[in-house]
């Protein structure tokens, strides 16, 4: 059974950043799909759309991306890190920072960052590697959903002053990403051919959930 996350109440905020307090209605969950990866000879956690995972253990975090994006964030000094997997919900063309779309994106990032801080990460030591945003789901309600996801995550990390040390974004291909939080190593493969519709089905179901469930929460502007 999925566990709905509980966000720590103490949230460091950069001046100028919209800060979101979690309320019922958000959809981020702790990833629970664990397995032993025979290729790398270690435990692995599969992070699905709308999930995140943080760890201090020597494991690999794995995700497959279409239009969604993932932020692989780690403390470069302490060797702990985590991964999320999200897309922005359809906001009906809203561009305001207070739109439901922007609020959900900020929440998806804050869930990851807050849990890293709770594990002992220092905000000044965080770095990120970001992937995804491919134009692979032509039937999604937003033709440019991948581009919007990419623009959001890069803007968020820039505003939070978290350096992006590696990225592979946009294009037309799905991606499979392996992230080793202890070392910061990432292995990524572009999937020229997807043999089944699992990826498409997952992202369509995730998009439908984002449309169906209202994104709620109080927003405070700092500075």
C-alpha cells in the first residue's frame, strides 16, 4: 500500500520563493517498489510518476520518464540523496506563480528537499541532476507538457540556488535513469523503442489523477 508523505513543518525558504504548506489533495507518495538489481548487484527502488524516495544507503534509484521530469538531488558532502518523478497538472493556461500547476510543482520539489534536510543534508551542499520532459505523449491535454515541466524544474532550482550539474532534457525519447545517491553517479539510456505501453499508461493515469484531484494548500510569499 502506498504511503502518503507527511511534510516536515520547518521548511527553509529562499527569499522570493512561493512556499507551499501541504494539505490533503496533493499526490506525492513514498516509492515502495523495491527489488534486487542483478545488473548492478545492489538493492534498487523504482520511482513511479507521483513518487519520491530519499536515502542514506548505497542503493540505486530507478525511473522511466516520458513527459515527466525527475530531479536527482544529493548532498555532495554527506553522500545522501533522493529522486522524484512528476509533471505539472493542466492549469488551463494559467501562468501565475499561484496557479494550481505551479503550486503542485513547488510542492513536488519541496517534498524531496524537505526529506533530504530531515535526513541531515545541508541546503548549501545540495546539487541536482535533471532529466526528462520528452515529447512522447502526443495525446496529452497539453501539447507542450514536457517543455513546461522542464522550464519549471530548471526555474525552481535556479531560484533555490541549487546548482544543476548535469541534465538531459526535452527531445522525443523516453529515458531510463539510474541514480546512485551515495556517489552521485547517474546512468541514463534513451529508449528509442518502447516495447509496451506501460510508460504511456502510467503517465496518462498520473495526468488523469492530477486533473481529477484538486491541488490544495495555503501559499505564503516570502520577500
